[in-house]
C-alpha cells in the first residue's frame, strides 16, 4: 500500500467515524451506557465475523495467543469506545469532537518520547495550524462548560489520550502482530463493562437499528480500515488526518442533526482542511532510481 492509498483509507475511516454524532441525535430513548453497550457489542460481533471470514475459524484463536501489545491496544480501543459515546450523551457533538482533536499533539509528543522518532518540522507546523483552527472553534463556539457539559468534556478527554497511546502501539507493532484483533478486544471489553450499567435492556427496535448502524459502519469497519492504514503512516500523521472526523462530524450534525455551527467553527474547520491538504500535497514523490542505481541493484 502506498502512502497516499493509506491516507485515502484513513480519510474514508474518519468519514464513517463522523456519523456517530448525527446518528445518536436520532435515537428515541437509548442513552449513555445503553448506547455504548449495544454499539460496542455490534462492533465486536462484526469484527469477529470479519476476522473469521478473512482468516477462517482459527482467527478467533488468536485471542488466546495475543501478546501484551495487542491487549494494551484493545484496552485503548475500549476506553475510546466507552468515553466517546458516554460523552456524547452528556454534551454537544462539537464539544466532544473538539476535545478529541487534542490527539495529534499528544501523539507527536509520545512519538518522540516512546519511539525516539522526533516529529518533523513540517508536521509540527501543520499540527500548529490545525490546532489554531481547533482553537478558533474553542474560543467562540464551544458551548458553556457547566454541569453535564463540563462532565461530558472531562470524559471526552479519555478519547485523545487513549487514541494517542493506540497510534503509538500500532506504529511500534509495525509489520508484527495484526492489531485488528485489538478492535475485537476493545469492543468486547467495552460491552462487558457497560452491560451492568445499561441493564435492563429495554431498547426499542428503532434505536436497535440505529445502534446496529453505529456498531457496524461507524465503529467496526472504520476501525479495521484505520488499523490497516496506520501500519503505513507515522503515528503523528495518523492522528493528524484523524482530525477530519472533527470537521466531518460537525458538518454532518449541522446538515442532519440540527446543531448549527457558528462562523468560527466553519473558519476553523476550513483551516484544518487546508493544513491537512498542504501536508499531503507538499510531500515530494519518491524519485525513480537512476541509471547508476539500477546498474548497482
């Protein structure tokens, strides 16, 4: 897979992730832990089916052989799955997504500390510009952080922390263990932890249908695609392009969820898009080997 194919795959993942807010806003009665349980359960079942179809029944036996890095990645997915949906039940979509946008900075810092791979100056510049766009949203359009909104943002902070750790783990794994299994572990842990808090399960058929959409198309499929793409990108790049979920999510909730963004949010989103476009277009394509190199190879 080429670098740009990996970027395209990751962008497709962010577009699917971004439907979470708008679909949640159309639920009739399900909320909080009930949403998290069903979404995580459907995601885990989808990943289990996908892995079994791709690798046969022996694929699930990989859980027993999973190493520490796979289980740690699974724990990070569980934190992300749980914190994201529970935070959405407490505050606006924009608040959760904007808080989530701290991921690139945390990932870049961890990459230097854990992997010993300092982030390049151009990537730092793009992170800074994207952060300025996010700050623009924060400064003017973040809803009042009082009561349940403050709690929602506090819970949402678990997403960028866990995401940063997870992208570092994917980078560290490299071509080693397949971390697709970690998505299954994350969904299973999240469902198991939230089941007691979601009980009794009296979700309507309408809400179950929407939660099935969330579990399959907003969680399982994009997470599997993101894991595959992240193996071909640096951790900083992965978290940077994942910012598109913020932009796509706010646009979708504006169009279909009734949460109208202000001017500052629109300008901030355009800034993020411009920074990411520059980051990708400014890359110099690899030059084909010259005659001398060909002769030596």
